[in-house]
C-alpha cells in the first residue's frame, strides 16, 4: 500500500501568502521529488532532492530533504495566481528498486486575489 | 519539443473490450513508466521498463500488459476492460538511474462503462 502521507490535502490562500506542505513516509527514502500538475496536464518536475538535509530552491519554491530521511517539505513564497494546481511529492524508498517511485495523494492549492 | 506523447487523450470503452494506450518519447530515455491517477489517490505505478526488451511490474499491474520493443515506444495494453480501470493514465520517461526525474505525457482519460 501507499507509504507516503502528504498534507495538507488542500489549501486556500490569498495572493502574496506563503505556502507550506509536507510528505512523510513510513520507511527511509533516498530520493524525494516535488511535482506540480495543472488541470488536464501531466505532472511537471519542480525540485529533486538526493541527500538528507539538502535544501534546494527553484525561484520562489524551496524544498528540503528531511534529516530523518522520512520526510520532505515544500515551501512556496509570495504566492501568485499561477501557483494554482496540485503539488505532488514522490519518493524512492531505500529498500525499493530504482524504478519504484511512490507518490503522495497531492496538495490542491487555490490562490485567491 | 515533443517530449512524451500519449494517444489517445480520451477514450470510452465498454466492459470486456480491449485497447492499447500508446506512448512514445523522443528524448532517447532508457527508462519508461506507466502510472494511473485516481481522484485523491496520487499516482500508482503500473509497469516500468529499463530499456528495450525489459519490463517489470509496478504496484498495480493486474489487468494490464506492456511491451518495449524499441527505446521510443512503451504501449500499455488492457485486455478485458473493467470499470475499476476507469482512470487517467500517464506515461513517463527518465534518462538514467542517476537522474530519476521523470518527464510525463499529458495523460489519457479512460472511462469503462
């Protein structure tokens, strides 16, 4: 079954606010990925993390690989309307083969003016 | 840039019918994947492939078959469609084990009635 727990499930925020979401796993992961999906499209990679404690930014997005290797966080600063979408975390457990990424259920972000 | 191309975009099947979802990529990626996305459930891995002639089961392979005769193509076959296979299907590809980030197609929305 799914080992990833992503929260929150949805967020309604005002333009300009910061957004935080996280994923936790029941096992140790060696890779974390964060994707964004727009309606009717496939997910698009935002940030990839490969090492515990790693902090990586992509514009207004910042993601961290938790030091326990069982969690990851994504922050969006100063949100704008185009940040609307579903954000997914994905990770590869250390015990799994390389191809088996697990996905969280997603965080739906809605930005109001 | 084409990237990962899936066809068809939409399809309605009757119970018991069969069909093939097509996926092709022009990035010379070795690794290809099929996922299904159900509402509120994230993405589940159906099958994946490390290269031409090699495929392996993911998390939810039952009711599906795949083949990988070329690097570019990775079709997904449904033999006896069931309502439980109503979902959005995504094909993805990635370059190498060291770069696990996957590039996704736009998806195929399949309804089985």
